[in-house]
C-alpha cells in the first residue's frame, strides 16, 4: 500500500468514526436492550445519509475549486520567480557598470 492510499484510508476512517460517533450520540437514547429500536435505526439511517450527502457536496465543491486554486498559486509562483529574475538581472547590470 503506497503512502497516498494509506493517507486516503486513514482519512476515510476518520470521517467514518466521526459520523459513527455523532450519529450514536444523537440517536442512541436507551440502553435497556441490546437491540436497536426502530426509532434509533431510522435516526441512524437519516443521520448517516445526511453526513454522507454533505460530504459528497463538499467533495464536489473541492473538485471544482481546487484546480482554480492550484492555477492561481502557480501564477503567483511564476510572478515571484519573474520578479526575482528581474532583480538579479538588475543587480548584474549594476555590478557590471561599477
């Protein structure tokens, strides 16, 4: 398993555990029996569906915005490199004149 796969799996487990904990706290309201009540079952299904739906929406937005942010960052780096190159050229010209 390479590093990227391992990181993705870890991220998945973190989200899964967060959803599980949130929905358990929100939906498990009685511990009188070992079985899950129908109300708890419905609450858990609704809770997990909402979290999964929200996660998908966030990922959709991330996939739309990420290329724009990367392009912007590349432009900034290129501008900084151009400024540095221009500054170096000016220093060389100044040193050659002296």
